[in-house]
């Protein structure tokens, strides 16, 4: 495969001194996208396994989204925070339909971090307590408030008297003991537990169903609010609308982002009706981009499209195919192991020392993939309409890349 980045490198060199490098940038400068694929300014084509930053459920340049946005832009796209539009009312009803059960009342915001800030703030307000429990490898965002519960990875916050971390692989007995200890130590000052049903940034870690059932039971016992952060797992990513629906329990508060905005900044917080009624009308959270009609029109479009195109089915069938192909690769390639995941969210492990070379060779072979856990886990979060031929292309390119890496053996 011919691969050249001359234009990208020159363009970056020219503007480099004006660009703040908050993160290390990829050396390819992207120009356009279509479906699961993107092209850089040098004309190289890539299969985007990250679906942007895990947001593009229908792939790049979705035409339906373009229509929704242009229609809404011509009507009304932003209002005063205390003003309603038909789009807000519709999106709230649509959310209640896909959550089902008693999670009925939604507010729309901008980012996942903001949704989690909002959920935690309300939980503290309702319970008049301050402590929050979260997973030791969990990720809930990096605004100052949400970061307090981000216990894993490079940004981890230390455990403190108001923030405790739970091991997501605890047995139900260990979980019971942990709650007893924390309730005692904190003087019964725990407002909420915030957890991801699958820890995505933490390394695609999948706690057991029994764990969540026990967690629900313990939250009820100690009058603690249970928040599920479904910023990565929501809106179909795991083959159901929300991942908690696999467990037969409901959280008290549900947060969501990423896939619901198709790459635009849309997030949500959904409360059980009985919880919402305790706090409605009290201005605890307030933002300039609260219930923006544009965000709401996008949310309703996403829900409608997932239903009409039967995408939950495609997520399950193509997801199983992707999983089986990754399992085959782990048998063939000596440095690939630990294949795990569900729906359209997978991970596999590689040795940290080859991670950089593996990902950059893969990029030269036309595949964009990210690694987490300091390079030790590759995370795949494809768009929902990925086809069999895209998955075959992916597995073939991983196979070819692995041959190069195995030849340069440093692991
Ligand atoms: C589970 C989870 N929660 C919250 C966030 C933060 O979302 P945002 O980056 O939109 O603030 C992320 C982002 O990756 C996430 O994975």
C-alpha cells in the first residue's frame, strides 16, 4: 500500500507554532470522511475504528444528520435556557421510550463530563451528602468535578474521605463488606455511586451482571443514588439501547453522551420520575447549552434511525462477526491476547513495548485504531453500520501488520 504524508507534515510544520498541543497529534491531517472511512490531505484512505472519538454511530458525513442540522438551523437552533421548543419535548419523550421503566425525565447538555457533573451535583443536593463511590479503573470525564470520580489511568484522582474506589471485579461478598466499611468510615455520608457498566477507558473491563444486581441492592439498603454513566455504552453500543438493560435493574440516574450526538456535543441526564420530582424547579445545574433545540433534534434523529434501520440487530450480528475474527487473530498472532467486548465495543491486549510501532504500522496499512492502558489495550468502537467487508479488511490489515511487527520482534 502506497503511503505518503508529505503534505500533512508540511502543513503541520507551517502552523505548528500556533497550535496548542494538549495531546500528541497523529501525523495524518484528515480532510474528509464517508461512512467508516476517512481520507487525509495526502489522499491516504483509512478505516476509522474509533468512529471519531467514539461518537460517530452512523459513520462520517451521515447525510441524514446533514439534513436534520440544515433544517433545524433554518428554524431555530438555540434558545434561552428557560424556553421550550417542540424538539426538546419530542426528544424527552423519545428518551423515555428507549429507557422504558421509571427513568423518564431528561435534560440535554453538551459533554459527557458535564452530564456526570450534573448527575453528581443533583445526587448531592437530594441526599444532602457529599461522598461518591466509583470504580478504581473508571473514567467519568476531566472537568474538575467529574474528575473527582475518575479513578483510573493517567488522570486518576486519589481515594479520599469523599471519594472511594470500588474494584469492579469484587465478589458480591466483598462488595457488601466494602459498603459496610465505607458507610462507617464516612459517617454515612455517601450520596452516590457512579459506574460504567463496561469500563471503556479502563481497558474494556466487563464486570459481572451479579455485581450490578448486588450494587443496586446495596444502594437501596443504604439510600445511596445509583448513577450509570453510559457515555460510551449508551445508544446501542452494546446491542441494547443502554447497557443496564442487560442486567434487569435500573439506575436512579442515567448519563449519556458520544453516540447520541453523532460527533456534535450532545449529552443527557435522565432521572427516575420520583427522583426528578424532588429537585425540579430548583436551579442546581444551569448551562448556556441546556436543551438546545439542535441537540434535541439530533437525538430524536439518532433514535429514529437506529429503530428504522434495525441497527441494534446489525450491532449484534456484525459485532459477533467482529468478535469471532478477533478471536481467530488472537490464535494466529502470538502477541494478541485477551479479546473481549460485546456489541460494537471490543478490546484486545498487546505488549506495551510494541504498541506504538503496531499502531503506526497499522495506520500505514490503512486502519486507525487507539490504544488505552498506556498502550496495552487496543480499543475498537466502530460505527454501527460497519459491513462484513470492512471487518474483513480490518482483520487482513492486522494480520499483515503483525507479520512486520513479528519480524522486528522486540517483545
Ligand atoms: C464513560 C465516560 N464518561 C464520561 C466521559 C467524558 O465525556 P466527554 O469527553 O464528552 O466530557 C467519557 C469520555 O470518554 C467516558 O468514556
